């Protein structure tokens, strides 16, 4: 849990404040307009789907791209806007110590959970689009019994600066853009 001083800072957290925090604190929070947003522990199904989809993306990504899960993505410096997408596909030439920024990213994926529905459907996509990230996918309707799920895919429209629907997949995810990938979604569960 973040310390009390961090939760009550009227001017909000700065990038310098955030970077001075211990890693175990940073892994559990996002920063929106300088305010700390504590993220709840994720369900096992959520973690499994994110990990397996990230592995599938990594298997087909060429050497130009790296794939990571649950890493800091700095969308804005002032006020500080720091998100932790479930999956990010980004330029592999970005040094490991460098802060990941929108201009490095090709694709951001959010896996829905009951506690993140509004954020994952509305807030994050508009932030990612405003930052210029070319592709956004949202995985939802993960069903423990049927092992089904739906992937909503979006592509940034350069004229509006917003995401436009690029497809919906519920059995097999088969795409050529931004990465060539075909995978049975039930296999992610």
C-alpha cells in the first residue's frame, strides 16, 4: 500500500516522486493526473489470459518488437499519467532502463476484470489514442465455464485521433495488422 503522504498530496505525484518509489509499490498503482490509483490483485484467469496472449504475440513478433506484461507506460509528464497495460508490444531498441512512452508502442492490450470495466472500456482507450498508440485491443467476457472470451480490436484513426473498430473475435483471433497472429482464444484460458 502506498504511504499516506502519497495518497493525500494536493498537487499530485510528479514523475520524480513516482520514480523514487520502491518497485513493489509501483507494481500495484497507476497515476492519473498525479493521483494514485491503487489496482486490486488480479484474478488468476486474468493473469493467465494476459500471459498466454503475450507469449503468443512474442512468438510471432519479429526482432523489431518486444512484448512485455504489466510494465509502466508514461503517457504524460505534467500532470503525471502513468498506466500499466496488461500487454505492450513496443520497439525492441528501447533500452531496458528507459521509461516506455507512447511513441515506442505499436499495440497495447487490456484484459478486462470486474474491477476495471469503466477504465478499460473508456478511460484507457481514450488516453492511449490521445497519446498516439496505433493499436489497442481489449479482451473481455472471459467465461470460466465455457472458456470463451472476446477480443475487441481498434486502430487509431489519424484524422480524428480516436480509435476506430478494427474487428471483433470470439473463437479465433486472426490478424495480419499490426502483427501476423492466428490463435484459438480458448487456448488462452
